[in-house]
C-alpha cells in the first residue's frame, strides 16, 4: 500500500514530502535553536525552508532528467525528506544547507555531461557552483573530485576540458576577493572558513545518533551492493551517471568523517545520492511484502527517533 502511493510521481507525493520536510525543520528549531524570535529570525528561517524545498525539486529534476530510477516514481524525494527527519540537525546549519544546495546545482551540471553537448560550459558551471558551496562549508570542495571522475568516465575529452573546471574555481576566488575588498576593505576577510579536521566521534554517542547512523549505513550499504550489480544492466549511455552517484556518496561520507564539527548536520551531503541508491533498490525488490516492510521501516524509524 505504501509503495503504491509513491510508485508514481504525483502532486500528492510532493505535498507529503513537503510536510515531512517542514516537520523536520520545525523539530530542529524547537529542540536546537534558542535564539529570540524576531522578524529577522523568522525571515531567515523562511529562506532556509525555501532552500530545502528547492533542493527537493532539484533532486527530483536530477533523477528524472537522467533516468536514475527505472520508473517515474517519487521514492528519492520521500527518502530525502525522511533522512532530514531522521537527523533534524541537518536542517539547522545555515552554511551546510546552502553548501548542499550549491553542490546539487553542481551535480546537476555534472550529470548533464552525459549528452556531451556544451561540455565546456557545463564543466565551468559545475566547478563554479561547487566553489561557491566551499565558501559556505570548506570541505564541500571535495566534490570537485566528482568533476575529474566524470572526465575519466567520459574519455572523449580534450585538454581544455581538464583546465576549465580549475578556471571555474579561480573565477569564484577572484570574485570573492573583489567583494571582500569592497565590503570589508580586506583581501581575505570573506573567506571565513574552517579547514580543520576532526576525528572525534564522541558527539554521535547517543541513542538517537546511533539509530540514525545505523539505519543510514546498513540500508545504504545493502542497497549499494544491488545498485552496483545492476549498473551493468543499464544502457551503456547511462552507466557513467550511476557511477557518479556512487562516487558522490563516497565523497559525502568522507566529508562526514573529517567534518570539523560533528553536529550531525554534515550528514546532509549524503542524503541526495543515498536516496537515489536506496530508491533504485526499492524498485528491484520482487517480493511485495518485503518492499512494503523495507519502506515502512524507513518511514517509521525517523518518526520514532523524534521521541528519543
């Protein structure tokens, strides 16, 4: 019954997803934020919620445009919103929400390289968006490696294709320095970023985090096994796109490992690629009862963790 609702892309699915996202957003503010409620505070939260909603649409666009799921369903956006509810901290960090949004914009351009049209422009755009993401959260610059991996996967490239992404990074740097000089009268004042590394995971030592991380890793690894096996069954033109998603979730996992502040919000970078991988697994499950139980667990656990 649950799978039948999200088996096709419908308007009601987006409404459900938006309600779950809103719930995650509200719970994060009730539990985590103790700022006084002012007009500025409310406006800021509205903008952040809007970015979260746009991220959902962006994820759906990336999946549908590149045929990353076999059917026209809404599993990936449902899973994305459920992950937000599973770790509500992911909706509380302004910089990470913005960085993830720009990473998704970069991913959209990277995935569009499949057509091999306007390659130079797409490479520049992808690097440009990822560089902007790094201004909000430094370690998101690791997604720049995704561009280089994509160039390897599409061998029909010229030397300038390897140079252009670096020009995108340089462009953002020059613009940022210019803005910093105008606004702060300093060259690098705008680069208020932390490049430190922290391998202290003690902040995850709570039932809520242990349940959430166990669900993400267990369901993610299990789904990835079948995901990798099914790549060979995809049309040759689409295989690179599926490999890029695997690379994206690995990079996101590396960001989580070395995040300077282990608040839980760093998991946001994993949600989009992981949602695509698990959505693909849900599609290939043959036993209807198992598919229902699998999806029911993914739905119930985030709501249960709200009580922990």
